[in-house]
C-alpha cells in the first residue's frame, strides 16, 4: 500500500460545509415569493387579455376596491361576524368532539359501528347540509352553526382517535405497572400522548369549520342573519362585481391561513419540539 | 416475601407454547438473573410476574402490592421532564404532593442525576434515560423490582457504570431483583443466581449460584461465562434447526 507521504500528495482539501442560516426564513420567504410571482402573472394576463377590465380584473383593480370596502366598514364587519361564528363554532365543535372521540377510543364495539360513519361524514362536503339546515332552522344562526359543526366535528374526532391509536402500547404497560386507574391513565398518559394527533385534528377541524362557514354564509343570506364574509361573496355575485368577488376570496384565504399560522402552527411546533420530535420538511433548529 | 412460580405455562394463539411448566422460588432480597437467547420467552415471564400477562396454566405468587418494572427502552414519557417522570410514579402511588418533591430529589440523586432533573428525555443520553427509569422504578417502592434487559441498548462503558450502581443499590435497599438478560457476563456480574432458559418453549435448563468469590475471580468467572455461552449457543442452533425443518 502507499506510504503516508505518498497518500499526502493525494490529499484533497475538504471545506467545511456551510450551514444554511435558517430553514425557517426559507419557509416564510418561499411562499411569499410564490404569491408575488402568481400575482404578477395575474396582472400581466389581465393586461394582455382581450377581456374588458370589469370581466377580468387584474390585482391592481381588485386592490382599488379595497379602500371603498374598508371605508364603509362592510369588510371589517363581515370579517368580524364570520370570525366570531368560526371561533365560537370551533370551540363548540371541540367541546362536542373530544368526549365522543375518547368514548369511541375506549369502546371498540361502538367504534366499529360509528367510526366508519364519522369518516364518511368527513368525506361529505358540508355544503350538502345547507339546504337541510335552512329547511329546519330557516335563515338563522342555527343554520350556519349546524353546517359548521357538521363540518368540523368529524375531523376533530378522527384526529384525536388517530392520536390515541398511535400511542405506543408500552405506555399502557407503564400505566398498569404504575398502578394507574382508568381515569388516571386517560388524564396523565393517554391525553398528553395523543396531543400531537389531537392538535393536527384541531388544525384540520379549523380548516373544515372555516370552509363550512363560508359555504353556509354564501347560501344562507338574509333573514335575521348578520352579514359574513361568505355573504359578501354572494353580494359580489349579485352585483356582477368580479373585483369584489376576488377581493373577498383573497380575504377568506388570508383569514384562514393567518389563524393557522398564528395559532396552530406555533402550538404544533412547540409540542413537537418539547418531545424532541420535528416535523419532516421543517428545520430542526 | 419473594416470588413463587409453580408449573407456569404461557401460550399465545398462533405461536403456541412460549413458556412450559416453569417452577422456581425466588427468595426475598435475592438478585436473580434470567438468562436466555432472544425470543425465549424471558420477557413474557417478566410480564407475567408484573401482572401484564396472565399464565395459561399454573399459578404464581407475587407480593400483594405487585412489582416495580423497568422496561428495555426506558419508556419515559417524552413530554415530562426527568423529575416529572419520577414524580408521576409517586403521584399514581398516592403520595401527597408535599412529600413528593423531596422524594423525587432523593431518587434522582440516588441515580446520580440530581443535575438533570429539568431535562426532557430527548435531552438525555441513553444511559441517563435508563437511570431516570431506574429512579422511577424505585419510586414505586415495591419490594420486587423486575428489569427487562434494561441495559441492552447501552454502550459498554455506560453499562459497566450502571452495573456498579445497580449492585450498590441492591445492597443498600435489599430489594428482590429479577433481571432478564441475554448477556452472560452481565448475569454473572450482577446476580446471585442465574436461571438459564431454553428456547421455544422456555424451560429452566440450568440453575447456577454465583458467589462473590466466583464473581471476583476473573478466571472462574470467565470459565462460567464460556460454559453458559456454549449452552445458549446450542439452544439457539437447535432453535434455528427446528425453524429450518419446519420451513
């Protein structure tokens, strides 16, 4: 074999790998960049398009609509009304779904019977419930909440169930060895262990709640109902005002995403970091 | 009071007989090692003593308050700190809050982890995690302590240190320890008696007393280790052979 000096001549300097500063910055910059590109494309297409400005408004003319909506307060009050409904409805959904999920987790027979139904409910678009709810409750908040709850509850149930399913069986042995009662097991081991799945379910439940709410508000307009964001969408349609419609769509998107980023993402991150886990695709640091 | 096993058998549906009419008496304060190749049912035996599994036939006697258990991988709860993990055992055993903090402190100091009480399991090394698990097992304050290959996944140096600590602990507390392992040297180093189990189904092949004289005599200890290793190898080969035939 080659001597030491010989092999030295073959030495290739290996530079230290330069660590990228932070993946989290990328996680913010990349989507923003995508949005900027898409909006620019939209603007260019609207310039080039032979369609009239009011039939195919570009982002600039949509943005011009904003001051008017802000000035008369209709956008703010619609967002306020919708957010209040979404948040209160979501809280009710959590309060209803959590005990149901715990019950299903501990009653195998019940779960065999009801579990598939819950999953089926998740597949059913909640907009399908709107006509039935209107017939039953008229144009009232009850209609809106019914649709919202039917949309959100199944995904929260399934989230908590899958969280519980993923608990290592060793934890069960542990609580038996430590002499935990059934309730102590649920409280001290099962619920905290299922937390990541539960929060994922809550996150999805929120998305479903917000979506269902928009569907309900879009169809159920008038009566005793306060104007929500979805109803604003309907108004845009009635006025054949595409700029207004686009603006409302962007608002719906923005509110939904903001709640997810501001509320659920940090909770999920903290939960996983506390347990020494990190989501794939996210920075470990 | 120790542990008494009388003609205990265990079979799983599908895999058949795992443990076959096993009888032995484990005395109060004894440190006994159950030695066997992987998959010989030694963990199942421990699970039966812990009450996690019921024997298919035969009976066993364990102290009224059951046994503390130390799992193969520490099995700490990842959302709790070291001290909270130990505290949970005390809480579930019904100790009042006031006494607990001090007891947790004592136990973590006993396993030399006083400085790491606020660390989460993922911030601890494998050896430290096992020491937390040991502190938690001791927190249960049962006379019988069951240990299921607790040091199998650790590096040799850490294992060595934990062996010393465990021996010292046993001498201090006089607990009855049933220690399952597939490591012959570990069994000789730690226990006062070794039960060698056969594979498929598990029966007692050999029983050896280990005196301190033997333990401290390298030549004798090595000879015994060789002998037991030969027995285990033969078992494993027999098992592989029957596997091949049945395939």
